[in-house]
C-alpha cells in the first residue's frame, strides 16, 4: 500500500460522489506531491470535473477522504478551501463576460480582500505571466480571444495565491499554438512552486508537462504512472493520443 508523508500535498482516498442513484465517483484515490504537475486523463463523462468540484468543496463526498498536507479537508466549505490554498479554474472558464479583466481578477482575490497590497502585487504577477491581459486590463472579459479568456480564468485562480492549482481542461477549444502557450504558462506557474492537478483530453500536450498522471474511466482510476509510463502505454496512446 502507498504511504503518504510530508511531501504529499493532496491525498485522495476512496472518494465517492453520487448524483441520486448514480455513482459519479466510485472510490477514487490519487496523490499530488509538492511541486508536481499531475494530469488526469479520461474521456467525456469519466468524472474528472466531478473530482475537481469535490476537491473544491462544490460536491459533497459520500465516502472516502481528501487530505491537504495531512489535514482532513473532506467536508470543508469552498471558501475555506480557497483560503487554505486550493484554487480551481473550472471547465468552461466561468468568467463574468461584461466585467473588465481586472474586475474578473479581483473576484479571484476574495480571500485576500483585506490586503490590497497583496492583491495589487499578485495582479502584477499575473500580468507578468500573461502580458496580453495587461494590454486589455480595462476591456470586458467577453471581448477577449478564447486563449486570452483561458489565461484570465487561470489568472483569476492565481489571484488567491494557491499552493495547489486545479485546472479543468485548459486547452479546450483552443488552436494548437495557443494550447502551447497555455501549457508553457502552466510550466512557469509550477516552476514558481505551485503544485498543479490538470484535467485534460489533450493527452499529448498534457503529458509533455506533467510529472505523473492518472487515467479515469466511469468514476474510477484505471491506470496511473509517470510521464514516460503513460506516454508509452499502448492504451493511452490509442485512446488519448491517437497514434
Ligand atoms: N450535477 C450533476 N448531476 C447529475 N449528474 C452529473 C452532474 N455532474 C456530472 N454528472 C454526471 O457525472 C458523470 C461525470 O461527469 P464529469 O463532468 O465529471 O465528467 P468529465 O470527466 O469531466 O467529462 P468531460 O471530459 O466531458 O468534461 C457524467 O455521467 C455526468 O453526466
Ligand atoms: Mg469535465
């Protein structure tokens, strides 16, 4: 059995989430260690977003446990989880399209609202990471390109100064060059010390940056391995890389 220790950031054991009589997650276990980028692969409906929403306190668990650095956070509220260092850039971005770029970013800084200096400094860091956002800081989010909106969604999550960043399908609907840009920014975020759990259907792009990964099917983890294991796995290549 795998053990966990001080190097484990997030530990999930036997996590179960139900919608009515449907088991959306039926006993998911995975780890994210400090400093890692971990990718979660899986087809439509596998349960990736459900897992992210459960980690973020948006779906209650009916079984199992989630621990952050050894502390049981399974039943914590979404707000408390953000304050503890977990931020989530959800699938589909969920920006406020009428609000400006800076307003959207400020909404991500809710937990820092009593420290305006920290908010300003963090926004500067986000603009350094995504210079295109600085150029458009007063524009409505809805007028940005798809890639810029994704950067804004990631930037908004970073405004909470997370230790663990959950990114749900950041490459969805983006052109290949923009996907590359987004993944480069994920690498830079990680190099700055933030652990990342990433759900992706673009396995090729994700496995280039991820240290390790898990494959989910129908609410279960069916495969796990490091970057090379998954890259070289026949099933992964056939199902998610298409070669
Ligand atoms: N709020 C909900 N109520 C009922 N069923 C739900 C709810 N959210 C998700 N589901 C179901 O749970 C299963 C897992 O969905 P989920 O969105 O987690 O998959 P996913 O792996 O993120 O898929 P995708 O790649 O399409 O984003 C699906 O069968 C989905 O229909
Ligand atoms: Mg999803």
